[in-house]
C-alpha cells in the first residue's frame, strides 16, 4: 500500500469539493472524488489529474451508498461537501424537495461515514461542509438552514461515536468564486459588504480551512465558520 495520503471528497466534481480535491492531487495525494454521473465524475477526475479517480454516488439514494464506496480502501482524510440545492419556504412548502436535500445532507452524509469508518485509521479525520445559512437564513433557505443546523449537531455525535477519528465541520458564508454564485454579482457584493474583512470568501480560503481541520490533531468536534467575521454584525 502506498504511503501517500488517501483522500476522499464526496461532492468533488464542482465548487469547494473540486477545489480541495485539486489541491490534494497537486501535492501528490491519492484522491477519490464522487459525483452523481459516472461519465462526468470520471472526466473531472481526469481533469484534476495526478492519482485521482472518480466514483458515481447519489446521496439522495442512501441505501446504495455502501455498495458504491465498496472499492475505496484506506481513508486518511474524508471531506463530505455534496449539496443538491433546494429553494423552499414554509408558506409554499414542497416537502418532497425538502426531503431530497435533507436526505443528501443528513442521512447521506451519515451513511458515507457508516460506509467508510471501517476503512479509517486512528489518525484519520473528517470534514463535513455545512454553511452559514444555519445561522443566517435567507429567502428560500428553510431546508438549507435546517440541513446545515443538522450538520452542526452531527459533528458532535460523530466525533463521540467514531473516537479517536476526528470529525469537524466547516460553515462558509457565500463563497464568491463557486459556480453557483458566479452569475450573481449582487449577492457576492452584498456578502463582501457584510464581511468585516471587506473581501470575498474564496474556494482557496475554504481549502485552507479544510486542510487545517483535517491536519491539526487536536481539533475535534468543532464547527468552524469561515465568513470574514460576518456573524458578528
Ligand atoms: N457555494 C457557497 O457559497 C457555499 C456557501 C455555504 C456552504 N456551502 C456548502 O459547501 C458545499 C459545496 O458547495 P458548492 O457550492 O461548492 O458545491 P457545488 O458546486 O454546487 O457542487 C455540489 C457537489 O455535490 C454533488 N452532488 C449534488 N447532488 C448530489 C447528490 N444527490 N448526491 C451526491 N452528490 C451530489 C455535485 O456532483 P454532480 O453535480 O457532479 O453530481 C457536486 O460535486 C455544500 O455542502 C454547500 O452547502 C457552499
């Protein structure tokens, strides 16, 4: 078995997950990324390059997660970043759409841990990606706010149950250079004006924070906001 760090990024075909996977591949890690489509995931794994391979996986179908991850062997670092977006409000509620996102972000994330925990070592570490919507609701965020609040609780029980494996979560505000926000300049500018740093949070910032959470061996069971101080005002 190679002594390279073995990294798995669930939701590694786009945005923050892809950016983090790219940074790992560039430093020589063995990387597995997942996305829903086999062809797309394999193509993006090839684009990332290095020792990267792609696996198709739909977290909205949690019964199939264990089988989909069956040929992943040792896992040193696991990042779970998948998101299937849902715009929902309580007055015009679409329960099926809400259920899909809650399944992805809560049952799906937990099932990934169930599948991969047996392939982790005592030094392994996990980062779940939540989001600041848990504390800062916005119009249509009802399901996302609920899911990200759940991630905040999930890290605590997972850190206890999986000890000595470490489990932490990162909660970004708007990450300005992700594909989702690329065509929404007004929302990006509003986020910059709310941040005390007066600069956008970027995927590079998130990748650095994820690396910190994975690598610092005393950081465990925490929810780290990455928002330029936005929650203080
Ligand atoms: N972007 C932001 O500003 C922001 C802010 C706060 C929090 N976050 C959090 O950061 C994480 C990443 O967000 P992002 O905007 O960078 O991501 P993104 O670009 O929207 O990419 C989402 C990823 O999730 C995968 N995915 C979608 N539905 C899935 C499903 N049902 N099962 C498995 N995988 C699925 C996608 O793969 P395929 O499309 O290839 O299937 C893709 O790899 C999310 O957890 C999000 O809540 C993001």
